[in-house]
């Protein structure tokens, strides 16, 4: 996509428009302050964004990257919610991208649309749309589908268009990294005043992060990109040190976020990097499927799943992290066992509607009718309306077994293709970038075992961005698909 939209007015007309817009903005800001109508004062900024979108489309994309670590959840009238500022920018980019597509669709690189990863992703979206048609609550599901649509439009398709050159990838990483690092430093400073205690971590995250899980996960999944960025600069230079210290700060942040899933995901990323370099991805995925199949066979044989029922009186919230880790191994941690409580309900829901599910976004509204009391915990009332805490089970419940198989197929296929894309790169920066994107993608996949993250701006964005980067790296390699390729390290 061209950074400069075609068919713009002449410089003279554009200059006149700037004068008019500036005057109008000053008048509106003044009127808003005088009348205390803050929406009126903010209106000019919306106009400014629209103007920048017209004259420099790509700038809004990078502004979106910067807004993701800084975004905050906001309730809107009518029971709606949004991530401010990131989601309004997604709406703006989706609309502008649609207008660009209508006018310049012939300039789209058809190879990106025909790439196997793109095709599998579109199949996943098509099935999501089909499941919406048969949803138990159509209104909730159609809102889910719309949100999914602009996530994919912006973070996959626009990423594929905007991040084709190394310079653009460099911009993306810096625009994301600086705000992320700023939020981590602010939170660490606040947390230090509370002695870095486990019980106070959630209290220092506002307004940037909903909870310590989201905070830890965004740091973990972005580290591969920062690691990649260190290769751009001469070792021991000032910018190199900024990146290295930035990685250390993020690791410190992850440590004091006390999030078990993030710890496990980082370990998994190291393992996966060796798996990719040994060309053992297919073997690793086959073993994963085998182990998961054996586990499912065990828990379903003669109702063995009942063995995991918690002791209601002993399954409590822990205020010390050491106690939490110990309770986790004994199945006495309330966070873990509340997940099991919902997973058991999910298994009953899947049996009830195995093909099309209950409809996207509908788990919360129906799961309590399928719960088993022996797995109940002190927090099972769920006043915060949280979800499944396992994205794969969530899809199975809401979109049926075909839906979850398509999504798992997308994940597995992208990992296998990612290994191949990494192997065929001849240019060092492309090789490193492919590995960074693959590791980021795998980190999200691992984290989704214990969390619902793809529909969140802070994690879902990087899920689709990583996929788009892998596709671009494949197209830039200038080679046909060849799984047997065996380049030296």
C-alpha cells in the first residue's frame, strides 16, 4: 500500500485546508473548555487523525503500534466496551483500508492472498461466520465477529502490506517497544513502593493492564522481537545497550508479575528455537498430539476426571507466591482449580453442541448450567465475567469441534511453515526476523493453554502480526514451497 494516498489535492489546496482545520480545532477546543464539554474539545483530534489517515495512511498504523501497550479498557454506553485508544484506531484503519481497497484493489499482491497460511486463516474466519449464524445469542456473536474482522484486517492484512521492508519492521518494533518499556518502568517503580509483593501486583497495573497475566504475557511475547532488534546495531553501542537493558527490564517485570504461564512460555520459546534449528517441528507436534491424546484418554476412562475435583475448604487464594506454586502442584490453588471447574463445564457443553457450538462470545452466558458442583471454588460466581482460560476449549464450546480443529490446524500449519520459512532465508536479517516472528507466535499459542488472549489488543495483535511477517518473509525469499530445503546454519 502506498504511504501517500493517490489523487490528493494540490499543495496549495492542502495548505488552505490546514489553515481552516487549525482554526476550527482551536475554536472547538476553546468551546469545549468553556462549556466543559470534553467530547467537543476532543473532536478536533479525531479530525486530525482522519486528515493524517488521508495524507499518510501508514503513520496511523505505527501510531496504533504505540497505543497498544498504553491502551486501557473503557466502558461505553449501551453495555459496550472498547480498548482506548487502540480499538478506535483499528476502526479508522479498517475503514480507510476498505476505501483504499475499493479504489486500488488491483495493486494488491495476490501472492499474499494465495499463501497457504492466509488461506487457512480465512477458512477459520469463514467457520467463525458460519457459527455466528447458528448462535444461541446472535447479537453477542455478531459483535464478536465484527471485532475479529477488524483485528484480522489491521493486524494481518495491513501488516502484510505495511511491513514488507526491513526499515518498516524496524519502525514497528521501536513504536511498540518504547511505550511498552515505559509502562513496565512505571509499574516497577510503583510496585517497588509495595515491596514487590505478590498480593499487590494487580493494584499497580492501572490503567495499562487488566491484570498481572496480561502484563506478563505482553512482555514475554514481545521479547523475541527486541532480541532480533539487537542485531541491527553495533554491539556495545548506545542503542544496542538500550535494547539489551530493555530486555533485562522486561525480564525483571516478568519475574515480579508472578505469572506461571509467562515463565513456562519463555522456557518453551527456548525449546522451540532449538526444535526449529534441528528441523524437528513435525516430530515435536506429533509428540504433543500423542501426549494430549493419552491424557484425554486417561481422564475420560471410567470418569477419571473426577479425581481432579478439589477440596473446597483447602482450595483458596494464596497471598505468597511460594505458597501459590506449592498449591499448584497439589491442585489446591484457587486460580488453577477455577479453571478446571470451567473446563469441566466446557466438556459438558461440547457434548451438548459438538458441531456448531453455542456461538462466538457466548461461553459466559451458558456455562453455569453445565458446571459440576464437586469442582466448585470460592470464586465460581464469576462476577468479573471472565472466560474459559483456555482458548482452544473456548473455540470448541463456541464454534464446535470443526471450529477448534480449524484453529489448531492454523497454529500447527503456521509452525511447520514457520520452520520452513526460517530455513529457506538466505539473508541474515530475514532469517532472524522469521525466527523472531515464529517464536512470538509460539509464545502466544502456549499462553492460550491457560488464557483467552487472541481477542485482546495487547496479545491478539502480535498473534496476527507474527503470521503476516512469516508470510512476507516467505514471499520475499523468492522460492517456491519446498519443505525439503536444507540450508546450513
